[in-house]
C-alpha cells in the first residue's frame, strides 16, 4: 500500500519535471520473479525505474542514500524507504552476501529485484566491469535477467551535486536473458561469463563506452587512492 501511495504522491511531480520515457516494457514479465540489471549513473536511478513499472521493483541501495542530510538526499531517502528498497551497509563484511540472500528470497516469492552489476555509480559515465552478484542470483534462482539502460539520470544529480537539475530521463529495457546453458559449469567461470554477458547487453542498450575495470577501483584512483565512495 505504501509503495503505491508513494507513486501516487511523487509520480505526477517526477513526470512533470523530468518527463521520463521508457521503451521495452513488454520485456518485463507480467508475473513471477525476474532480475532487472541496470547501469548506474545516479542515485535517482533507483527512483525513476520503479516509478515507470507497473509492478513493484526492489533495488538494493547503499545505506548512505537513506541517511544523507542534504535536501535531495532526504527526499531520495524518503522515497526509497516508502518503496521498500533494501538498505545495504557496505561497511559490514557480509553486506554483499546478505543483500544477495535477501534478494534471492524476494525473487523466490515471485517479486522483481533490481541490481546494479557495476556495484557502484559510474564516476564518469562509462560502463564498468560487472561484479558477479547478478550471476549468483541468476544461477541460484533460475530466473531471467532483464537488462536495463538508464539515460540522462547523471545530468539530474551528478556525483557531488545536491540540487537536482532538470533533464529528461530515458530508460530502455532489453529482452530477458536466460542461462540454463551454464548449469553444471564451474561456478566461478559461469558467474564471470554470465556477468560479462549481462554487461554486454546493458552496453548494447545504453551505448556507453566500456571500461574494463571495476568502477570502485576507478573511484579510488580519482580520489588519490582513498577508499571509494
């Protein structure tokens, strides 16, 4: 109920100011679980994609998104909580695995779960090497992965900015990917191959330049070797 109420309250304003457009909605299964794997350009990715879907979508978002003190962070945190997004404390050693297990439980209950295979926001608009959590979910759930490209969200709230800008948002949803062929393959090899296939599908939709390194490593380089955001 709270999820739908938040869409009713916030939806008209979001649609009026940022005019979001979406293509490929027919690729979202009308029922049953599925994994939506998206590129990650901005905190608002987790706001606009659930807004545009008919079915509830749960994302995992770092806990800082829920506790930020700026006006934009407070508004985003309020919306994320209202739409039941998962808060992940990345300082905890088991945070990643705990998130995956919580996501798997959602999927097994027939829900949609959204994941950012890059693991963190792109620092420069490029598409970075994927972490293998998306493949772990695909193999353990047996469910399809639906690739998604977010376009324009980095122009609304770029990293380091606190006041949202006006810019149109677009989303492209691709055909579901299934991975039955990898059942029985060595787990590490299968997870890497599946993740690379998902990233390639996202790149085909987004047109982003691919960077063959982890986004967190690039962030550390840009921060002079400091711990990534």
